[in-house]
C-alpha cells in the first residue's frame, strides 16, 4: 500500500469534515478545586433494560473522523513519511522552565524502593491503626496521588476505611523508572504495601490507565489481594484473546498503533505537536460525554497536559513511557488469568460507562464474559470520568468491601 497516498486521502477527508463542523466549539469551563472527600447522594441510574447495546459501536467511525487525537496521529505519520524525519532532526521550541521549576522541592511522604527509587504517597480516611479495610488506589494517565476519588466521609467512618494513593513512577514526587514494565508496576504496589505494613492482604482500585498495574497485581501478586476493582479500565488492543470482529472496526486501535510508532520513533516531533494542539481539559466532545464535560467545569481536569508541563522533559518522558508500556506488548494476556478468589471470599469488579468515548463498553463486556469470575457493572449514561459522578465511588467501595452494589445502584451487575 502506498502509505503516503493513504495518509493524504485521510487528511483531505478530515479537512472536509472540519470545514463542515467549524464553529461548534464549547465555552471554556470554569475550574474550582473540590474537597477530596465530600458526602454524596445516591446516584441516579437507569434500569438495565435501558442500557444501549450494539448500535453505539457502529458510530465509532464518526468519532474517528472528528477526533483531534486522530488528526494528531495522521499528521505526524504524514510528516514522517513525507520528510523522512526522526527524533534527531526535530528542533523543539526552547523550554521556559528553569532547573528549579523542572524539579520542584519534594514535600510528600516517600519510601525508598529496593532499586533506589523513591515512591511518593498520601494517606486518607481513618487512621491506619483503627481501620478495618486498607485500600490502595492506582491513578491513571496524567494524574497523580492528588486525584479526587470522592468517597463520602460517612462511609469511610462507618466502615473504617484507610486509603493510600501514590504517584506511579515518574508522576508527581516519585522518581522515574527507566526500566518500567507491566510487572514493575505491581512490584511497586507490593513494596509500598510492605513498607506501610498494610498486612498480608489489601484492596486495590485501578482507575483508567491505572488498570494495567492492577491487572499486573492479579497476575504477579494475587495472594496479596483482598479484592480488586477496575474502573473504566483501558483495554490493550494487543491482547491476543480480543476478537478481530470487535477491534477491527474500532478506530481507537488504529489511533493507538500510530501513537505507539510515533512515541517510539519520533518523540521529539510528538512533544512539539502536543505542546501546540492537544489539551483534553478543554472538554473535547470526541473524548467526553455530556456528564464528563459537566465534571470538567468544576474540577481541575488534566493539568499535567498543559503545553507548559508537556515542554518539561520529565513530564513528557513519563507520559510517553507509561503509554508505551500500557499499550505495548505485555508478558501475559489477562484473559488467561485464574480466579484469585476461588472460594468466593472476595471478587474482582469492572465498572464501565456505556457512553465512555475513550474505552468502548463492548470490549469490557467481552473481557468480563471471558472471565466469568469478574463482577461487571455498567452505568448507562456514564462516561470516562464516572468516578466524579455523584455517589459512584461510594457504590464502588460498597461493592468491593461488602458486595452491596444493588443496594446503592438499584440494579444487579450486568452479566
């Protein structure tokens, strides 16, 4: 196939669509910083019979054409083919940050790992000494230990919940890991739990991109887990068990494949481009549904993705490394995993929104179908930011610790 001609055709098609849709921008969201733990009311969830099914998957091509992220990959691919560029030929704009700005003073609690790296963490909830449940929360792409996971104070006090959030390698105040792998993410969690003396078993909640360290825990340290929840977990299209009938029509597969190539072979060009164009906090409707966009009006959004931060080499390299590991080739296929709780003493949960434009719910249904020991929950009007919706985090924690999801959501998990 003539790659150059194919890319030119795709770009011309995108230009026509852009001209047709020009002028439909959203108003800039306002931003306030909410308290990390606030009470929430019971969520409003539709009945299972109202959950949309296969018709949504037929519309993914429309999202592909409108996606600014898709344009990023096509343009970068076009430049590479047309001009034969590699990372050594790209001249980046001069960074405005000084050395002190690049490495701000560390004020977080940190532990020293066996390989010499430092891992930063923060503690929330009741004091560890009087807790009944200990949970480690794994943040997603471009986030940190300061992420908002709004469990109500009432539930925390009632159940005696102690929560640890930490900066994954390279994020926040944690050192970068030049040897990051899927397995190393699980080993970091295990070492953090040992250092904090969380006991022989603990709970893990992985959010979005934080799901791949959580899958890694299920593979490499299942005996340390008291229960697991994966919330809007990303799906790696390189998992061998995923059927082509689901992945081939999904534009995200092609987008991620292009992004991986560019991240590997032209990181300089990628860094220049993302500092010019890409800022997900703006509430792009090709990435977020209406409820997500409302969330972004009252939360900090994705401050790590600002052009100023992306010009910092440490920030960009952390994001690039995380993306390459999360969507690259893994040492295992999650569909080959065994039930970590064969006696039914606990469970693994997946929480997914039917309107998630980042991760399609059809793939989550396939994964949970292949692993019948997973308890699968769908929120009909949920997008990718559903942890910020009223009452959802309480529902996630209740299901994880007590198995009482039906009491809060008014519906049984989707089978």
